[in-house]
């Protein structure tokens, strides 16, 4: 359990804390005249969790501490955070449910493709659009949470919905990119297997010929 993996686990523990804050809409406190309502805490927790996502990758590369546990946990932690955030926003009636279904469905579809690819012995590298989508997701959720305050709701809600549309479009396009990469590499693997089997079969047939 090195530093990068500890940060990944910490991100997972942020998930139930964020859900509790958003769904209970508490705490709401005033600190020296500065109101810190649940929206403030929700955005703070989200940004801290997003910061751990950047930090665990940075320290893993810098310290050469890339581990199998980290490779497995990191995408799971990301998807838990994003899924929990968007489901909570649906419950708060801040985002349409169908858009969240597309976003979450894309996340688990890509995760499934990566698992199949890993079982087949190859990896699917994250695309630039996929990385951009993660940033857009965090920005959209943060703006929508902040927009839960009634006095700021109209302006932030419009901005949040615009960001949400960008998330949906980038999710669909990046999912198509992942699928094309996956299918191309899987097709190459299948062709290599067939070629290898044909060579083995041909070799066996030659060995079987009596001298």
C-alpha cells in the first residue's frame, strides 16, 4: 500500500461522504459570517477527490510505483465517484436521468472492454478525448452542485447543463473510439491465433508423414 494506492483508496472513501452530503443537504454552517452550506462541502469533497485522481497518477509515475492494484483500483474509483455524483444529482432533480444513464453506461462499457482486452493480453490506452471527458465531468458536477443554491440556481444550472451536454457528446464519441481500438486489436489477435494454429497444424501434418 504505497502513496499512489493510498490516494486511490482515499478517493473511494470520498464517495459515500459525498453522497451523504448531497442527499442529506447538510451540514449548513456559518463560519465567521461566511455561509458554508452543503453545496460548498459537496464541491469541496468532489474537488479533493478529483485532486487525488491526478496525484495518484503523478506520484505513481514519479516514484515508479505503478502496481497491479493501482491499475485495477484507479478506474474503479473514478467510476464510483462519477456514478455516485450523477445519481445523487438525479435524486436532487438537477440533471435528467437519461443523460446520466448514457454517461454511466459508457463508463462501465469501457471498463468491460478493458477487462476483456486485459484477458486477451493487450491494453487500450486512454484517448485524449477520454481524459478530457473526465475533466468535463468534474466541472459539470461541481457547477451543478453549486447551482443547487436557489439564489445562484438559474445561471449555474444553465452552465452546468451546457457542460453536461458536452460530457454526453464526449462520452459517446470516446466510447466509439475505444470500441474501434478494441475491435481492431482483438481482430489482430484472432488472426494471429488462426495463423499460429494453421502453422501448428501444418507442422503436425508434416511430422506425421512417414519417412
